């Protein structure tokens, strides 16, 4: 039996920090499902607390690469 993967049309994910290229860093439990849903959806919209310039995030700490993120929404809390 072959189980086909579930494909989402839109994924709304929350992240802690993003750069302008779409690379994401998560905090706490957001790291559990955010990266998985970002790769499984056709369109990924990331709601982040802070957007920084490209190069300010250490590449070794990036959890979700920017190639999977289509839109970034900065929300100041």
C-alpha cells in the first residue's frame, strides 16, 4: 500500500526571526511543525517577530531556508 503525502495549499507558520531572504529561526515549540509545514505547502506565509537584513543570521542556525518561504509578515508584539 502506498500512502501519498498530504500537500497543503497554504501554510501559516510562526517564527522568531527572519531575514529578508526568508531564512527562518524558531523558538520553543514552533520548531516542531514550522519547518515541516513550510516544506509541505504550495505557499508559505511566515509571521515573524523581527525581520533582519540578509547576512545577520548565522547560516548554521537557519532552520527553514528561504527557498520554502513565499511571504514574510512582521508582527511587533
